[in-house]
C-alpha cells in the first residue's frame, strides 16, 4: 500500500482507495514528476484540503479543477493562494460575490485555510500539476480518487452543500445524491464566464441558509 500523508479520519475512510492498483500507479507517477522537476503544490501539501478539514467536519464541498501552476500560489486548497500572493482573477471574483451577497468586505489574504477549518473541503479534481503546465497531471488517476471522495461523502454523510461552478465541476453532479444533499450550480468565477451567472448567484447566503435549516453551524465566509 502507498503511504499517504493524510489526516487520520480520512485515512480510515479512504483506505480502500489507497489500496487499489490505480492509486499505487498514481503515486509512482507523482513521485517521478516531483523528482524530475518543479511541481505544485509542495509535496507536503498535496492532501492539505483533507488535512485542514477532517472527515466528520465536512459541511461544504467546493470543487475546483487543477492547482495553480505558477510559483508561490498553490497550497493544496482549490481557488486559494498563500499569504501575500496577489489574488488570481477567479478568486477576486469570488470575494466580490461574497461582498455583494452577504456584505463581507474583501479580505487582505487569499488564503482560504480559514474556510477549510470551518468545514469547507476545497477539493481540486487533480491534486498536483507540473510548473507552468496547466492540466499536466490530468488523466493520471487523480480524478478517479477525487470522484471516489465525492461519492463517499454523498453516500455516508447527510446535509452537505456541494458547490459546482462551471461545466467541469457540474460534471460531478452525477456522483451526488441530491435527495439528501444540497447542490449549488452556476457559471465559473473566471473572468471569461463570471458575468454569465456567477455574479449574483447568492451561493454563500444560500449555503448558510441550508446549513442553518439543518441545525449545522454556518460558514463565516
């Protein structure tokens, strides 16, 4: 079995995935890529989304596609950047919608660890990438793994909010049992599509309304 540096409750839930042949092949691929050149996020942060948000804490699943592939940005949480890093365009639009929706001022930092620690699983479909090469680690097994994560949350938990922005994230809807979870869908916050339905989607207030209705502590966005 591949040794995985992941929080203990997730290790228990995902043990069967880690034991599968595809996962061993994926780990071999990732190790070779990191040995042969710069990849993101740093190796110790590949499973950061899980380590910051234990299994039993998950209230919201926000699905991204690929880590940022330029220096200093990616740290294992989708849409999030390290302290002091300028906001990428999608993140700027996310903060603009939060301000418009619930009045929270745009923060100084684009580090979303504060969300993760409140129960937001910031899950990229692909957890690693080669520097300067978007999508370079797609199709190697990560999607099989992260689809399994989505399926497990759907099957074993109740009243989780799944946030699907853009067609890629919305392709994951088939993995989710919408009879016991809340699925929020809109255009992607990217500047290419934000004006086609991301702005004004009110996802942050809708998410908190749903959590509150089900007796779950809301997220301080």
